[in-house]
């Protein structure tokens, strides 16, 4: 795993505009950053990331049945009791799921370490599946990367295939929903909808704020059609606690991601995985944590439901304390600290994509801080053999 | 090769190839599970009554026919099938559990209408006789395949309130 400086494509902003990629710059700061790329060998990708992702995904899914059947576990995960039966039912019914992203700390040496599962509302999907692919294609066409270069990225093909596989199980109408004023979230559902249309599925979209409720507690679109299937790029645990949430179990709308994802998108899955597979090379020791004791050096404390790196406390092994702000409170988990790969003060987080049940791609995010926040830049990657043949590295 | 052979966009970007796949039906056609729900939705009890009556008649002619109850139940589910007699031959057909009313509206008035029976398959998906499905006749093997899926949602329902989702994550974006 190397970080290589790369010349930017002179026309990349036009390329972004052509594909509707409007959030490449956020609040004046670059989000898409192709002034560099990460280079992996095929072996690093296949043995270091792909195989562990497949294995960890299987391990996580193996835990779901036991968790949803246990009141103690559901309580431990801070899932409100009125939703327990519904979540268990969705697992028993095998309600279809679409995608998720595992975040790893890894510098190419030793086993990659799982930091968390983003299994409910992962973003950076369009950048990973489409724009990163186009970047490689362009850089090969211009001769800056060798024709033999590759990328760990069959995300697009996997998404279209996954939509095709579940199409018949989705009651219509099928709508994609996200927060109205988030360009990034809207861009992500636009891309998912694009893939669904390519799989031959009729679908539409709605702002999450516009969803309606009928007198008999069913969810409607803006034309009063009862929503058959709702892909919601919005945290399940927030839906649970909002005014319309109480009707989720009986509204008759199929959700994607399905209710059972609430136990996997929860940081509590980390101690449960560790408990079941203690010592697994890709897992870090993790425990439930009431947040009362001081955090010892070499440990990280995360709220069960924190997203985008919010409310993380780190006590680095050499004694430094780091903390991020945010809206999330306890309960917490405590996870052993493991350093991200660092190059010139830039910390790289490896997002490993799972579509359906297939590990199928990678997106790298870089942050100046050891805590990866929502402003972390997306840096493309390439698969090169050791001596690479890169002209301007 | 570890990457997609190609990538493509249909809906996003500056030159969408076809937006029609995500656009709404232009025809006003509703799926109703009862005469009452039709009247409640359309405010047109005469047209609903005619459409319901026509659909019932058409169901006898165009519903899929099965030689045995088992075959019918396998296709439509338990409690969804009834026996029929045509001359000396008996067969089974699914219950008409809904009907479609297509309204041609002119100046807010119904200027004409179409109707069709609707049935449910074993998985609860709605289906209707495919155009040109052929009416009546003796049991035909594979007759059940002459059905087309129904895209409409039954009984559009008046929305009582909106804005009950989206508060907690607000404008900052919710996803990770």
C-alpha cells in the first residue's frame, strides 16, 4: 500500500458536472481529491481486504439471529422495545438487504483491523463505484497509469445485479428517500436509483421530510400513494424515535435497509463480534462501556449510534487525548486503538464495500485527524504490481 | 479484472438517456379492493359500480383456470380459489380480490372508463389478465402465465399529516 502523488485530470470538474457529482467540494473544501492515489498490489487487495471482508460479513450475519432473539442483547444495543418483534420478524422473513461498508485500519502490513460496520446508511458510494472508476479509465487513456492497472471496484455491477435479484420482492411503488437539503445524501440516492432503473425497476424519490401518514397509519408519497418499498438513507434508530416512527412495524411498507440492520449498524456489534470470535486477526478487542471510568491509554470510546466520526474519544497509546464533538450520547463501546495508515500527517481509512453479500470494492478516505470525520477527502485507488511503472509517482 | 467492465449512468448527469422509467403513470387508473374504496377515492359511485360489475363478469372469462384446487392454491395461496363448472368440466379460478378502473377525465368529468379484474398471486403481488389473454374456453395448461403484473397500489389513501420524519438528523445529512 503506497500513497502516490498524481497529476489531476485537467477536466475533472467538467467530468463531475457531466455525471451530476455536485458535492466534490463541500463548504469550499475539496472532498474529491485526485492529487494523489493509493496503490495496492492484487495480493494486498485479495488477501488483505477482500477475503477478510467476506469472512467478517458472514460472521456478522451469523450473529443476527441470536441477537434479535435475545431481549438482553436488544436492550444492550439500546434498541427501543416496541421494535424488537418487528426487527426479529424482518430477520426471520429474510427481508432483503442491499449494501454496507466496513471501515478498516490498515497500512498493508499484518491483518486489517475492523473499526466498524456502516451497514445502514453508508455514503461515498457514487464516488467509489462510478467517479473513481472513471478516474482510472481517464488516467489510463492519458497514459499516466499503465493499461494493466486495475481497481478493486465491481460495485456498480454488483448493485445492478443485487437490485435485479431482489426486484420481485419489492412491493411497489418503490421510493428512495433522503434528507432534502443534504447534497451528499441526495447524490447517493440518485446513484442508487440510477442502478435500480438499470436493473429494470420502476422507482421514484421523495424527501424523508415529505413522507405522509394516513389516518390508518400507512406511509404515503406526495400523491397519496401508499409507499410499498422505501429505501431510506436515514438512520433506523432516528426513524424509531421520530413522530411517525411508532407506526413502522404495522405500516406495511418494506424498508431497505431492512429493520434487522439495526443490530449491525450499531457499534454494539463490535463487542458482540469480539465476544464470539475473541482473538480473530481482523477484530480489535471491544467491550460495552458505561462511559463512567476514565479511558485508559490505547483505547477509543464510541457511542453506539455515532455517525461520521462524531463524539469519539481517543486516548492514544503515548498519552495524547483526542475527542470529536457531535450530538450523540451514551451508551458506548470501548475498542482498542489501532492506528490508521498515515502518510505525511494524512490518515487513511479503508472503506470496504459489501453489496448483497459480496465484497466488491474499496473507497479510501483521508483525514488530517486520527478521527475520520465527514469532511474526510475521498482519494482514489489503483491496483498496481510492485514496480508499478508509474511515470510520475 | 477486479473492476466493473464498464460503468454507466441513466438517470444522473446532464444527458439522461431515459427518464421515463421513473416518471408517473399518465393514465388515471386506480386499483381498488372494494366498491366502497373506489367510491371514496373517485367520488363517482356510478362509474365505480359499472366498473365493478364489468370486472366481475370479465373475471369469469379471463381469470386463469386450473385443473385442480392444488394447482390454483400453489399459484394464488390458500383460501384464494373457488371451483367453477363449465358444461361437464370443472376447474378452479382465483377470487377476484380487486379491480382496476381507468378513467378518462375531461374537465373533471368522467368521459369514459375501462375496467379489469385483479387477482393476487401467492406472494401477494397484484396481477391482471394480460391484453389479449383470450376469454373463457377450456382449461389451458400454463394459462396462469397470461397474466400481467399490476403496478398500481391498491386504494390510494388520503394523507392525514406529513413531516413526522427527518427531524433528528435535520439538514446536516444523516448518512455515513
